[in-house]
C-alpha cells in the first residue's frame, strides 16, 4: 500500500500507513510476540506471502516504525525491532483486539492468549504499560546480546 505524503487528514494518513491487514499483523508479531526475523513473520498463523512481507517490512522501515537491529549483519541474521513510532501503534492494536475479542471462540485461544485476554479486558492501560515495558526490556536484551 503506497503511503501518500500529501494527505492533510490524520485518519487518511493513518490508514495510508496501517490500513492493510499485513502491516498490523507484522506490528502485532513484533510488539506482542517479540518476533524479529523474516522467517518468524513468515511462520505466523496468517501465512503472509514472502513478497508482501518484504514490501511491508520495507515500508515500515522507510516510514520509521521499525529499524534493523544490526544493519551490518547478513540478510539471514537481520532482526527488525519497533522504534518509538512503531511502539505508538500499540493502543491501536489493543483496541482492534478488544473490538473483535468476543467474535472468536475462547476454545481457540492458548493459555497465554487467555491470560492476555483477561488482562486486556480488566485493565487495557495496565496491559499496554506491561507490553511496552516488556518489549523495551526484550530489545535491551537483544542489543546486549550483540554488543550494542
């Protein structure tokens, strides 16, 4: 999805970035599931095609939602992490989750997903804080592991 630079409507601008299914799924995988590598995104339940995944990752990089943790590494060792703009999409992801939560049978959720569902429903603000803090700690560990 091409991002239009000329839009002066905040909703239209947001949709130009996040208005497709795959961008939100990639951000979900990064922020909530701590996936960092192309093959991990490819293995998601939604089965994103490689060419679409490449296009979306490139857009997220160019628009400042994510960055490559070690840009000097090989293509196979490349890890993507969310930066401030990407992390700021977390409330959107939580609201989308809450919007459709009751349309999915609980029998399809894992134990971890059920625990998250309960926490989000009870206190979305606390859940968001926990996710952001957990993600920042995760990135700190990744960086320490490669000496950054």
